[in-house]
């Protein structure tokens, strides 16, 4: 993806569709692996995603 704050953009996609798909999860993991660090903005986005999942507003879609 290589965009600035790529993880934040992926989290926005998950929030928009109210689902964390395997594809989005894999892209997030890829970005974390490639950069080796996480920006404050991306970290806050991941915190928001996790809190939304904990609250049941985002559904985790299992891979088949």
C-alpha cells in the first residue's frame, strides 16, 4: 500500500464496512512488517478498531 498512514486508511475501510476482513487484517500485518514501527496516528486508529470490536460494532470475519 505504501501510503502515509496506510494502517489508518485500512482501519477506516474496516469501520466503513463494519467488518474486519482477512484481507484488511493481512494488509495491516503487512504494513506493520514492512515498516517495523507504527506511527502515533496509525496506533490510535488500531486502538479505535479494537475498541469498536470489543463493543461489538465491528465484526471479525474469519478466513476460510
